[in-house]
């Protein structure tokens, strides 16, 4: 374990830029949807101003989340190892190939599992989520991978999962210098649970809530494992890939 808890500020800047780009895409999506579908509605603060204020609030939140995640991550063996090695001028060729293979594979698998569950299981009882995507113009659908997921990985993996691993590690005080697998898995599951209430708040109906819980849990567990084993870069990229594949699958 690296006991040096000094933050690599270049890595911090890269992650923050990724987070801000994600927020800008979310804002662009909101604006385009507003102009295209509700352009006849008079000016409303909640519709026209609040999203921009939320972007600023989230940018501040991401700044805190990244600082905390990188700081505590160096204590418990988490963080952004590939980015740090690259920033330090180390050779990362072979590691990058391995990183990309497992990230693309698991990101695609998450999308396929979500598609199967949504289309062939839950759609028997409630409207398919991906079928609802068909109501969004195909060109606009390509914004979804950028405005979804990245924020979740910064918030629930880099921030909350890292904090939970650190707390569990301090409580367990294992003989080894690394957190125990049991402790990390506990953190993965709890962080996944943390991501669920916000989704449930915007949904109605027991089956729809169950649908959202299951689909969220599938991704949360896999992305949590990737963060543990490959770093936050892998979790972010896998979530992005998953969304891209889901956009393609929404064509069918």
C-alpha cells in the first residue's frame, strides 16, 4: 500500500475536466430537449435556470469528491493508477492493452445484461426503458453516454466507495497492508445501494422501482469491481461503453 497520501494534481485536473465535460453534455441535452419539445412553454425558473445552477453545484461537488477519493485512495490502494503512471512518465503500453480489453469486455457485458433484463423480463410487466429511448431522436441519443455514468463513477465509486473502503479498513485493522476482499466487496455493495434512492425518487410503481434497482445494481457491482482492480479510469470508461452499446441496442 502506498502510504504517501499526496494527491497527484495532474490526475485531479484530468478527472475534473472529464466530470465538467459530462456536466456540459447533460446541460446541452437539457437545452436541446427544451428547445425541441417544449419551446412554446413560457420561461420557467425550474426549467431554464435551475439546470445551469445544478451544473455549478455538481462541479463543486465533483471537485470535493475527486480530492477526497484520490487522497484516501492512496491510503487503501484505490484511485487512478493508470493515469498516475502515465503522468509520472512510466511505460504503460502493456497495462493499457490489458486495461482496455477488460474494460471494453465488461462494459459491453453490462449493456447486454441490462438489455436482456429490460427487453425480455421487465418489459412483460412495465414499459421497456430502452423502448422509451426510441422517443428521443437518434442523434440526440448519442449525448446520453456523455451525460450518463461519468458523474455516477466519480460520486459513487471514487468518492463513496473509497470512503467506505477506508472506514472498513480502519475498523478491521487487518494484519496485511491492504484492505481485505470482504471489506472491499462490502464497500462495493453499499456504494451501489447509495446510488439507488435518487433513481427511485423519480420513479413510480413497484415493478418499475424493482426494474431500476436491478439494472442499477448490475452496473454498480461490475463498475465497483473494475474500480477496485483497474482504477477509476476503468469504471468511467466501462460505464461510458455500456451506455454506447445500449444506444446501439435501442435501435432494435
